[in-house]
C-alpha cells in the first residue's frame, strides 16, 4: 500500500488525518478503523508528513495548529467545478507528481500546477481542471496538453498564462 493508497483508504473509511506540531499525525474517525490502519499510517509517516509540509501546493491536506483545527479529506473525487473547499483526487495527485519535475524545469510554478480551486484564488491550477483518468500527454513552456480520460481521445491545452 502506498501513501496515496493509505490516504484513500482513510477517506473511504471515514477517518480524517491532520499534521500536528512536532512532526506528528492525528487521526480522527471510528476507533476500530483507526486501530486497523494505524500500522499503515506509521509505515508511511514520512511520506504523509511530506504532503502536509508542502500543503500550500495542493490545498488538499489539513494542519492541526491548535484548537482551530482544519482537516480536509485527501482523496474525495473531484467535482466537475471545484470550489474553495476543493480536494485533489489521488489519481490527479499521482499524475501531477509524475510531471511536476519536468513542469518546474520548464518554468511552471507549483501554484499553477497544484491549485485545485476552480474559481479562487487565482491563478487557476492544473489540478482544478484535471479529472480522474486524465493523462498529461505533453509539457512545454507555453502549455500542458491533457489527454482526457473520457474514452473519446480528446486533448485539452492548459496554458501557462491567461
């Protein structure tokens, strides 16, 4: 099981995960489920904490900095139009991770890749228009070509600037 699989399993079984001060993870959900998945969470702790350390790139994970805890599910399927509470589907996160190094090398920013909010904050990110099953077909300085996973073979271009 990968870290993304662990996040998906936690979400599917009603458990929320948060980063806490001191490099700790918090799990909130049914006690039986938390107990069953605790070993998997521990096995992937470093990877899971890495998601939280760069939470600004995805907006998909919560950080527990005290009483005003903010916990967001990591793997809820993305709605057609994402809102300020948008979350990144694990398939979309995996696709972004696959192309991130190349895109950054070509001058794309993390916000332009990982911002999952469709309307705000600006600029809209690639994550806001990707759907589970989409595949990045080409990355260049000006645009990223997306092969839609809808079975029709359509290609969509995501331009660097508006």
